[in-house]
C-alpha cells in the first residue's frame, strides 16, 4: 500500500462521515435556531424546550434518510473492498 492510496482511503472515509452526519447536523441547527427565536419571542427560557424538539427532529430525519445512508455506507464498503483487491 502506497502513501497515496492510504491518503485516498482516509479522504474517502472523512467525506463519507461528513455525508452521513450532514442531514442530522443541519436539522439540529435549523430546529435550534427556530426554537431560540420562539423562546426569544415568548421570553421562555427552559432547556427542555429546545432539547425535546431536537431529539424528535433528528429521529425523524434519521428515519427519512435511512435508505440514502445505507446506499452511502454500501458504496463506502464496496470501495474499501475493491481497494483490498488492489493491495
């Protein structure tokens, strides 16, 4: 295994991890901003008001994105297994 191929595997791993985390992180940021605006308007400052909606939204995003995430993981493992054949 050459240093270039090891670097390529590391790069592909980081890109795949970013792809898998992006929908959850974006949903968390959006719902957090919306809840902060709601709390500012209503002047309610309770931590559970932001925590519970984030958990619900991230769970829903996880269920909706599951088929796509499985395709991404499948492509990643196919790539890694193909790399084993070249080593």
